[in-house]
C-alpha cells in the first residue's frame, strides 16, 4: 500500500489489502470533516491533532523487536532510538 505510515497502519489493522482502500480512506477523511464538522475542527488545538498521530505512530513500534536489538547490539539499539529523535521538525 501507499500513503502515510499512520494511514497505512490503520488500513492494515482494518483488514485493507489494496490501494483502493487507501483512496477510500482518504476520501472519507477529507469529505466527512468538510461536510460535517469544519466549524468545530477549527478550535481543535494542533497538540491534540499531533497526539492522535503520535498514538498511531507509537503503535507501529515493535517493542519485542527493540528488545531483541538491545540484547544483540546495544549500539544499534541506540542508533534505532536516536533515529526517531532526528526527525525533521515543522517550520510552524
């Protein structure tokens, strides 16, 4: 599948198996808020939106895999953890 990693994870969790599911999900995400709740969404703080993305992204981390990396090679574990910290920051 294609799309953002968090969107792909949610689609996989729902049992999606094609890119058509991504298009459907994207259409729902765009159309429903535009038709139903645009006025109320303008008051939703950016931190709340960021926390939703963070919750989805944190579900993508495999704790067992990270523990296995730590046991095998502490240096690679530090590299894996630091890679998450080096993500580009937005220019808000």
